[in-house]
């Protein structure tokens, strides 16, 4: 919230100062002199000490908001203009001569749209097409629940099938070149595929393990919290980047191919705290598919990890869906689907437009439900 206030003060209020070509203390002194009041007379009318008023008029002390309002009323100045100048000069005092001022503004600007939207809860209005799609999903989910409990053998086979498919596509989105069949051979049979890197093998094995953990924690009714997200991430990067596995990043990062700039590392603890708070506050009244999409996008936008953000975000998405009785949902990793996925994320991060991402996740959820139903 601080960066929202900070940015708008800097960008808007400092612009006001330039346009007004006024300094608050000079303007206030001219107002008193215009009325022919002495310092003592003006201070008496304002109910403040004469020395304090002198310090304000010489720029050595900023008036409080209450004092600024009183001064504006006494001198017949526009109250909002006086308050604007007061806040603008407060910002100048904070960062005006700091060599990091421009960097701070850049960091703040990159987070404004996301932080403003991050305070919002469920969308108050859904386009008809999306609302209809969610109704269809709800009907399919009820059909899926009506099929349960499934035969243990059938359920296990289905889970294995979709675990491999999910692992293949989630890794493919991130550039892994293992085919679906190769992914199955690596995960289920422990084979090594010629011409494929060690990292690609580890990504497949790790992701499959994370999916198994997902089913386990849902069965145990564990909450979605910092501990769970870090555990999932630790599995994703196990033996790949152990120094970064299961912990928030300590360095700035950029996302290849995206204009979105993730927040600086010193912001992560607070942003992630708000992330889990938002989840708890919307869990009761937000449609599970939309909440899953939001938690996915928000984690990717915060980008709390050096690597593995996308895979972890998709696991979080599926944790929420599994909690609500949905099957595993797979976001496809082919070139066309991958481009659509990144464009939908970019629409949220740059233009504060979540509808495309909502629809992408909703369509994948419907597809998964239909496929699961067809198999039983």
C-alpha cells in the first residue's frame, strides 16, 4: 500500500508543484501579508504558537494536515491545493536528494497496477460468456462428484495418467523438451533419454513427486499457507538449484519475454503475507475456478522465487481445485497454448484485465472434467 501512495504522491503531486510554480511556505507567507496580518495575529487566529508559524513560513517545518486546512481557510486558499503542496513537499523532503530516488520511483511504478488490483476481492460482474462457462463447469463438477467413490484401482490408474500428462505440459510451458512418452519413461520407469539434459530429467521426476504430494496434502486437509508453497517449491527445484529451493529469492529478477517487472526482494515477505490473506478472505464467496486462477496469476506476478514460479503457481491452482472436488487441471504446453497462456498473464499484469486468464483456466477446467467423466 505504501508504494501506491508513494508513487501517486511523486507522480501527481510533484507535477502539481511544477504547474503551480509555488512553494508552500512562500505561498502561505504571501497570504498572511496580503491580509495585512502580523505573525502574532495570524498565529492567534490559527491557535498555534508564533514561533511555529514562523518556522512554517520559512520552510523549516511542514504544517500538519489540520494546520494546513486552517491556513488555507484563513488565507482563502483552495484547501485541496494547499494539501497537495504539503504532501508534495513531504515527498521532496523524503527523496529529493537521494541518489536512489529514481530507482525507487521505477520500482513503485512497476507495482502500482498489480498492488491496486491485489486489494480487490471477487469481481463484482462477470461477462455473460464467462458466467455461463462457470455454470457449465459447476454442473460437470457435480456429475464428477456423483461418480465417487471410484474403484481404487481405476482411481489410481487415472491419477497416474493425468500426473504424467500434467507433468509433461507444465514442464513444457517452461521449455522442457521431453515428449509425453519420454516423460512417462523417466517418471515411471526411471529411464534416461538420450539427448536430453539432466535438468529435464530432474524436472520431470520432481514435478511428478510434487503432484503426489499435492494429492496427499489435500487428503489431509492441510491449509494453503507459506509452509505448503515453500514445500512444493522445494520439490520442484530439488537437485536442480538446491540453494534456491524452498525459499524466497534474495535478488531482483526479470521475466524473459515479458515487460512485467517483478517486485524487489525486500517487498516479498509483505506481498506473500497479503497473498495468503487474500486467499483466506475470498475462500468463502469466490468461485473456486476464479480463485484458483487468481492465486496462480498473483504468485507468478509476485515471482517470489528465482526459478520454478510457474510450476509452483500451477500446483497452487490445482491444490485449490482439488480442495473443492475438481480433478487435476492441465494447462497445455504446446506452442499455441503456451503463447495464449503468457498473453493472458500479461493482460493481467500490464492492463489489469483478468478476464482472459479466467477464461483460459475455466476452459481447461471444463476440458479436464469432461475428460475425467469420459474415462469413468
